[in-house]
C-alpha cells in the first residue's frame, strides 16, 4: 500500500509539474493525517521545500501542541519551517464572516505571500478524495453551478493537490505502515460544522445505500470538470460575439443576442462578483437605467444592452483652471493654449475647441454635470436642458455619468467632447482665442 500510494503521489505531482525535482514547494502542514502523509511523501521523493504551519489560536493549548508537533517532524525531515499565528476570531468578527471562512482566507493569503517571499514555485495542499466529495456536497447544499460541482481543482494557479485521488482510508493505512504519527483535531468530531455533519452523517448514509458512493462522486467530479471546461469554451465564444469594449473602458453586452439567456449572463459575469439573484433581477427587468453592484463593478441596463463598469470611475471632484494654466489634470486631462484668432483652424475633432478668450472669466471650473443644467448649443437660439441634449445624442446612462463641463462664472462653456455654448464661439469681433484639447 505504501509503495503504491507513494507512486500515485509522485505521478500526479509530475503530471502537474513535469520538472518536479527542480521546483521548490511550500508544504501546507497542519499536523493532521493527510498533511503528515504529504510531508513524508515529499521527503521520500526528495522534494525541495519548506514547511508552512498555521496556528489559528482556536483550541488553546491544543493549537500550540499542534505547532510543536509539526516543528518536530519538519526538523526530523530536515525541512525549514515557517509558522503564522493568527487571531482568527478577531479577524472573523472584524470582517463579519464565519470562523471557518476567516481561517480559510487567512491561510490562503499567507501561503501565497510566503510562496513569493521564499521564491517557491508552488504550494502543495494535502486535500484528498474525501475532502473533494465533502466540498461537492457543501456546494450543492448552498446552491451552485457546474463549476461548484467540480469540488476542488487538482491545480488552481500556484496551488497543487496531488493527493486528490487518494482516499482518507488509504492515507491512514500509509501512515500506519510508515509508523508515522499525526494529530487529530478535536473539532473534527463536532457536527455543528457543516463539513463535519456531512462527513459523519450524510456520507455514511449515502455509502449505506451505495457502497461505491465515494468513487461515483469522484467520477462525477471528473465529468463535471469536462462540462465546466466545455462551458468555458462556449463562454469565450459567446463573449467575443456579444461583448465589446467602449473607448472609455466600459464593457458593453448585447443582451438581445440569440446566444444570451439568464444562465449564460450569470456564468459570464460571476467572475466580476455578481450573484445569480442580481443577474436574474436585472434580466427580468425592462427598466433602462436599472443597475446592480458588486464590490468592484456596476452593471447597468441600457435599452438592448448591459454596461459593465469599474466602480472606481464613478466619482469626480471639481477643479479649476487659472488664467495662464497650460494643463488641467483630474479624471479628465485638458491642454490649454492661447491662439491668435487668425491662426484658429476649426476641425471636426470633438475633443478640441476654440473659445472667445475675452468672454471667459477665470478661474474656469471643470465639473460633472448636474440635473437642471442648461446651455445653448452652438448655432441654436434659446437654452436647452443638458438632459434633453443627452437624449438627442442617445447617450447611455454611463456615458452621461462621464460628461464633464467647463464653466465660466457658473455658465456652461463647453460640454467636453460634445459641444460649446453658442455665447463663447469665435466671431468676427473676437480678439483672442483659448484652445482647449481633451487628452
């Protein structure tokens, strides 16, 4: 058994990284049966590595004893060890998450930081087949798509799980044959935690009904991964067909395309932090201007398309241009120069304007537009609401959010990138001109 398990471990690891002997690894060792088997196997195959242990300070003396146990075995196998001690309960309280989620976030963030600091190539995790099946069932109870039903990935970026095809029973037999000790986390017996409840009560009930349940679930995970990969290819094709980048960086999504439905939109947009309920709500609505938010993005419905925008672009602080300034910098950049009226050369470029210098009163204000703003577009008589001007130009909600104004004594001089006010145009009586270029 020990020899066969050792062979499976190095074969899987070599499949994930063919140049395994030349790589350096972070070994995530808790002291439990699975991680101790991994530590032994890494040593047996001569892997270059360091040991990483997390002390979450959740079980008092027991947590400290786990740390000392791992230190002892790391030294026995001649591996350097790094230990992180976390105040997990405080972290969970500060971030409003469960203890289990806090511990997960803390260890994975630390593993990646440690990998970089120690110039290691990968982090090896000791998850096995039983963990895979438990994760699949946990995701199923919480609601998930195809990707969630794949459970754990053998490789996820720099994280490797070369023991994912091994069962907990096989690992425990290996430890016994190799005469290796391990620590048993007392909290693993507490069924108040969902994973432990599934491990101790749900899975045994399935195994009673279907003795080969664990292998069937492992096979299911492989099929789900194939389906997930196929879906990824389809989404890449669909994205190329229905999405395009606006010049301002927004992603525009054609929701009337024949390939589009609610599920496809969710699969496409969940990577931006949106939940299924948000996508369903937006998809069912016919209201132009309706939007939903994720942590970093806003998704807005605008007629027959959705617009995806990074939220960091939403705010704008007013600024001022003083007489003699040659540049203005904000979330919009302007270049200014005084031009002799005889040298004025008009063009169709909407980002360049020539204004009657003598009609301007400095400082000029650069600001976002407001509801109720009015101006007289070049060549027109009488004022017009900016909101009506935008409707005539068929600007989307997000395009309107991007509009900035140059103002003189509160009067709109230029709707940047669109139109100047007729009162500030160059005429035959103009003595000087201010040229402004949007960059």
